[in-house]
């Protein structure tokens, strides 16, 4: 039986990348693969980060299937107890990886 992989944010970027202050990892729909690994990052003031830089940083640290395929820069939504609100992320970025709508 196939089970989805659980990818923890701290395995991708937590505080290991110097430009990243916070991150959330979630899945977005993909027209060919079903889902694709997406990471939303908050950056330090004045810092920049590209998907390729993040992927290069992650390669020696995590398995290939866990490396993000999509990067979004923005604020990570959290509730009062500090938990990431993934349902808000999925609603806000509900598009296929190629840019077409999922609906």
C-alpha cells in the first residue's frame, strides 16, 4: 500500500540556510504527478533566495524526492499556538505547478 511521504520543514530549511527565517513545506497539485513539494519561506530583510539555490543547499541534506520543486516567498501563517496553518497555504496557492487552476 502506498503511503504519502511526510516531509518536515526543518529537514529542508529551518535555520540551516542563512537567508531563511521561517518556512513551511506543503504539497500542491501537479497535473502529471498528483502533488509536488512546495516550500514557503520567510527571508531575512534584504536577503534573496532562488529555487535553484535552495535545491543546491538541500541536496546533500535530504533525499531527492524531498527536495522542493516550487518556492514561494512570503509570510508563514501560524495560529496562536505557533502551528503552521497548512489549510490556508493550500487555499492561497491552489494552482497546479504549471500555473493552471486546480478547480
